[in-house]
């Protein structure tokens, strides 16, 4: 009988210890995490631009988090296509704010996310072409200049998964949503009903 009592106490304390360790493991998921999106950096490098998109996750609990997503694009590029020399300057500055809801009370794993974003966009495009109109001479220089600026907006809905460890975290997600173009490309803004996006972030907790 005494041995049975000792065994019950041992199981009880082992259970408490296991629960405490599990709770401690979950508590690390309550830390704020700053993620970088490596795809934006690689894409920017390919086009000779600085393109930075990041995600900051600030947990409210182990069930949900506030998501802040700043974006900065700066740069210029030039190319030569079909006798046309093109120069482009582009700038985009904005931020998205949303909510991430985890399927379990662990602060990680499968989640649903909704986020709205607004960006100020400035784009300048200059094309220069030498045209001989098929006669060899004389050459006629044609230069076109176009400037676009205004506000772009998105409302996106994502399905994703986040994985967190002691010193690093990462997430991946795919989503669909609505896009709004309020730039002066058009006389009035328009709503694009089919905006798709995929994100992958690698982050550090702090």
C-alpha cells in the first residue's frame, strides 16, 4: 500500500514537471518576432533595386498575434530591348496591419491571417528610341516619359504555418485577396478581384 502511494506521488510530480516544461516551451512563443522576406531581397538584387519586406509578429496570447508588415522599395533600373533604352525609377513605402489566429493554443503551427495594407508608390519611366522609319536615314529620336504616383491598397487573407524555436522562427503562407490601385495611371481607382501572394519569412525572436 505504501509503495502504491509512493508510485502515485511520483507520477503526480512527474506530470507536474512535464506540464511545467511544456508550458515553459509554449511561453517562448509569446516573444515578439521580426521576420525578413528573403524573396524580396533576391528579387530586388536581380532588378538592381532595394526591396525590403518584413513581418513583425507581436503575440497577444498563444492563440493570436498582431501582424505588422512594413515595405520599402527603392531603386532604378535600365535595359535595352528592341532598340529601346528604358530607364525606370521606382519607390514604394507602406505598411500592412493584420491579425493572425492560430488553430491551437501554442502560438505556432497552422494559422489563418487577415491583413490590410496601404502603399504610396512613385514610378518614373523614360524610354528612348532611335527610329530610322525603315529608310536607313535620317535617324529620328523618340523619347517618351511617364510618371505614376499614388496609393495602392490590398486586403489579403492567408493560410499559413509558423514554426518557432529558441533562437529562430520561420513561416510560410499563401493567400488571396483584393487589390486597389489609386495611382494616376487611371482617372479613377479600380479594384482587382484576383490578387494572389505567397510569403516566406525567416525571423529572430526578441
